[in-house]
């Protein structure tokens, strides 16, 4: 019985870890896109197009 509980807890921990990795990858992509927009706007302002 203990072995089953340990295996179930291990499976739940593994699933939550994998889900967190996917979530953090998505956040990284979103932040990267936002950074690109800020850079584009800064370049426009630098050229006097603000």
C-alpha cells in the first residue's frame, strides 16, 4: 500500500513539474514578444517618429 501511495505521489509531482515547464516556456515567449515591441517603439522614438 505504501508503495502505491509513493508511486502516485511521484506521478503527481512529475506531472506538475512538466506542466510548470510548459507554463514557464509560454511566459518566456510572451515576455520576449513584449520586449520586441518595446525595442521597436524605442527605435521609432529614436528616429524622431514618436
